[in-house]
C-alpha cells in the first residue's frame, strides 16, 4: 500500500526569547479563574489569548469583557469570536461589581466586544457596570476600554463620560496605512475624534490609547501616530508587540526588539504624554493599576508646577 505524501505544515515563526512566557500554574491564577466562572464573566485575558494572563491572574488582576464573547467585527489581529452575539445579560453589571468587591480590586479594567447590532453600541451597559462598581466598591478606580461605537459615537461617549470612569481607553491599534488590512471595520480618524470628544466633555478624565508594533508599520508612521494622539490630548500611550493568534490572522512582520521599544517610549515621553508603557509584552491593561497611580501623580505634579509659575 502506497503511503500518502504528508501535507506541508504551515511555517511557524519562532518567537524570540524576550517574548516567551511561562504557562500559568499558580494558586492565585486558579482562584481568579474560578471567580470569573462563578460569576459567569468573560475576560479579554482569555478570549484574546493574552501572554500576561499568568502574571496578572496570579495578582488577581483581570480585564472583564462585557456584552458577551462574540464580536460583530472581524479584525485581522484579534482572536475574539466573530458572529451574531447573544442578548445582553441584565445581571452582568452586578456580577462585575461583585467580582471587583470580592477580589478587593483597587483598579479594574472593563472592555467589550464590538456590538454594532445594538442601537447604542453597548454604551448603556458600560454605564450600568460603572454605576454598579461605584456602589459595591466605591474606592475602586475604573478604567474602560471601549469600541469605536461606529456611527453612534457622540451619544454613546456622552453617556459613558457622564458616568465618570477614571480612565477612558480606546485603542488606535495600528498606523493609518494598515487600517484596510488590519482594522477594516474601523476608521483611524473616527477613533481619534472619539478620544477628543471625551476630553472636550470632561477634561478631568484620563484618556488612553495603544498601538501594536510588528505589523509592518514604519518608524516615522509610529511617530506620526504619537503626534496625532498628542493633538487629541491623549494622556497615556501603550505600545506592545503584535502576536499572531492563529494562522488565519495577520502574520507578524517583525519582532521589535526591547531596545527599539525603549527608544519609542523615550520619544513618546518627549512628546508630552503623562504616561507611556512600551515593551514587547505591554498590553492595554497590563499593570493598569500601577500605571494609573503613576499617571495621576504625574498630572498632580504638572499642575503643581504650573501653579507655582503662575
């Protein structure tokens, strides 16, 4: 009997040493996972296959993803499922608040899938979650990471800003040239306008945005994104290495070195961001609590300096 010729295996790019992490095995990780399951909560840590999940969950840091685990978009960098989402869970805000209280969180990050199927894009659920956390755990600071609320962002952002999260994050993800390939359902300048709207409505709310490197962007393009963000008065910039979730997603064009990330970070600080996180493993919510405390201190120091000069 003739043996069949084996099918060629897809080429796998070997990750450099600086991007590898250990598999999570700690007791703290197991407890965090059990709590998320008991409250029927979804986390972006799992859905997006974040490389930092072991470290963060060990420290009882988790980024809750509201509005289900099915996204109405199909971005080429994201591992979240695409399709028609289920109905919004009315108990979700209370469950998120209970998890924050039980974990004793000083800082919590709330994100969501895109919900283009909803009239408000899911903004009202963000508001309910913020209000529930404020009631159950009033000392917990709240950071939200929202979608772009395509074609409805003004009203959606107004509602969320009125609920007064401490940090409003919305990621630009990549440079404008790569949007048609990487983020086809979104528009670069619409995302910038969303963050400008937050600052216009309430300048006291910290704004934050991030990009992934390694998708084929050029150095000067990254510098231009920094300038665009500063023009929108964004306070906090995060930069991290893009990692290909599956062979179906956009491939990694380059593994950017830690030294290059440091150089980008230095340039960003010189451009005037209050806070910058730039490393291969940086993600939007990685060390979010510590970074928030530093950013708040930086603003206070800046205001004190300006007052002394007046």
